C-alpha cells in the first residue's frame, strides 16, 4: 500500500487544498473552508493488506503517528470480520474511537 505517513500527508494536503481543515489542527491563517473533526483510517479489504499481522499493525501505527503529528484526530473504521484477519485482533489502537459498521444489526464488535 505504499508509505503510510505519505498517505496520511497526501490526505491532509488534499483536504487542505480544498479548504477543508482539521477542527483541531492549528492554522496560522484564517480558513474560510469547512472543518472536519476526525480522519477515519479504513481497515478493511483483506486482499489489500499484507499477510503479516505485525506489518499491518505497524502500517496503521505509522498512519496514526503521522496524523497525530499533524494535529489530526484519528479514529478506526473496521469490523471484527476485517480487523481480526488484518491485524490478528490487535488491541494496539484501543484508545482511538472505533466506527463499527453494524451490518448484522448488532451493536457489538463480535
């Protein structure tokens, strides 16, 4: 998937270029655009990820680190059926908000 920090930088730059700024990032110039509160890292599509859980966790961590460095609030968008095979069920990101799609109409990660 390439460089995780660059992906985060490219996303933030793209949003900025369209006057869409993080509501929490400090900005020395006055912005007339829209603000977003959080960027969600989409962790799904097992075919797009490495077969190595540790490589995937490291990739996500680098994205999180870069976002935090840029002053962006980060959340994780995933489901258990995607998270487990991609990260091995890692709890490394438990302090970040989870946006869980409830396709099964059950408000749980199981």
